[in-house]
């Protein structure tokens, strides 16, 4: 294992440059921290390099010759980490590949809070969503706060970034039903019998769906709430909706039942 002791080392300079979104996009590489996230990335096959302060640990990654490993000083870790209390682990990960859409899609329009996006990713995996679609103006998927709040679940989900006006038109041309999230002329989400191919759009935290997208919606749905509550944040609302989506997925429900 190579030992790095200088902040001027080209590897350390490269990691610092990856804090810039444009550079991350160009390189197709992003940074993760903490043992849990690194192990999730490794199990999913996306981890390329590992940086450690203390190598006296038990991990299968240390035995894998395919992963480049480096020991660094605590001073270096403190400089390159984005955490207030840096962990012993930092990894470089290649950006996620994209797969076919599948039949059950959740689309996010201009979601700005990385915590909301991370929550939505975790729920999407929990409720067996096929694909998560981000609009071009959504928060960066590879923002360190998004990655941490996803708890490593972004490595288990098909996630795409699209121009939504073009993409929704494409979906409609391929017989997907498009649901918006709006109480106006909407139906209660729990009462909807979803078709085989469909997509649900969650709007921006403060502004909701863009008017151009509303024009492409086939039907609106909403979550009934107590009059004492004004609204739910986007992460919670999306999670409830995905739970209702999962109830239409017979094969997924069979995993938890013995009588299928």
C-alpha cells in the first residue's frame, strides 16, 4: 500500500478538485466518506480507490487487489474531508451507470434540498422503484450531503437526469400514464389503481410543478391530510406516494407474504 504524506501529492490535489461539480462531471468520479458508504459502493462494484489513515482494520476491501489503496496522514484527511469530524475512510467512486427505465418511475422537478433527495433515494430502494428521474435543475446527485443522507442507497437504484419536457413527451409516446402531485382536480393517491407503465412527478419544495409540466400530466393525485397540517416536505410526501405505488406491485409484496 502506497503511503502519502504530502498535501502536494497529485492524488490529494485530484481529490480536492473533485469538490467542484463541473470537474466531477468531467471526470465521472465522485468522493464518498465513512466506512458504511465505502462498503456499499464496494459491494455494488463502483469503488475505485480507497484512502485510509489507520490500516489496522478488518475489511475485505484491503484484500482486493483490484482496488487501489493509499495510507494518508491524519493532517491530509482533515484537509480533504468534507466532514466536521473526518472518518478514517475516504473513497473515489465512478459515477453510476444508467439502465432501462422500467415501468414504475418517480420524477423529481427542481428538488433543491440534498436531504430531501437522499431521503427519496432511500425510500425508492425500500419500495422497489424501477427508476428515479431528476430534472436538470435538481440538486447535484453527487453532492456530499445527498450521498450521506442516502445512506449508500444511491448505489442500488437506477437514477437518470433528464430534460423533463422532452422526457415526459417521450414517456407519453411510449404509453406511460403521467401523474402530477396537486390537490386541484386530484384523486387520493391511495385510491388509485395504477396502470402497468406510469410515472409520478414530485415538484419543487416551495413552488411545486412547473406549469409546462402540468400541461403534460394525465391525472393529479394528492395525499389527504389533517386540516391542522399545511404541507409535507418533498422527502416525506414522495415516500408516502412510493409506498402507495408499491402496493400495486404484486411480485414485490409477495416477498413479504407466504401465501402468494
